[in-house]
């Protein structure tokens, strides 16, 4: 990945129905996520509710979100950085849902 980029893809039948219609994925640069992914893929939500501020520590996570999850791994305070760009690559081109450090032109170039 060229940086913090979340890609949205069509959900395959093997993905549980209780997940969104579209399936978003990204390769994390976090050390803990990297180690966990050696075991297998990680299915997780962001540590913030869409539209709210980014969470960089467990203390930043809203109680509303904490009530909806089974587990939270506390990796300490994370380095503050830009949130990932979110984009879907479709037959008719790239659709950007959220701008980030990776711009549409760069996404188009790599896909």
C-alpha cells in the first residue's frame, strides 16, 4: 500500500451477512496489528464512530462504541497521523469516500 489507504470491495459470499454490504480492508502499519495478522486476517471496526474524532488511545474511545464490541486491545497511545483515505475501485473507476494522504490520482495510478 502506498500509505494509509482503506479499499472498499464487493463483499464475497464467504463474508458473514452481519457485516456491511461492501467490505473494506486495509493493511495496518501498527505493530500490534501486524503481529496479530501473522495468525490470520483481523476483522475489526475502527476505534471511532464514523464522523467522530479519531481515537489514539483507549481513553479516546466513546462509551457508545465500547458497549458494542466484545474486546479492545490496548496498545497504548498511538502516534497521531492522518486518517486513511477510503476508496472503492469499480469497473467505472475510483470513487473516493474520504480524502486522506493518498489522493485519487495516486490510487488510480496504482490500480
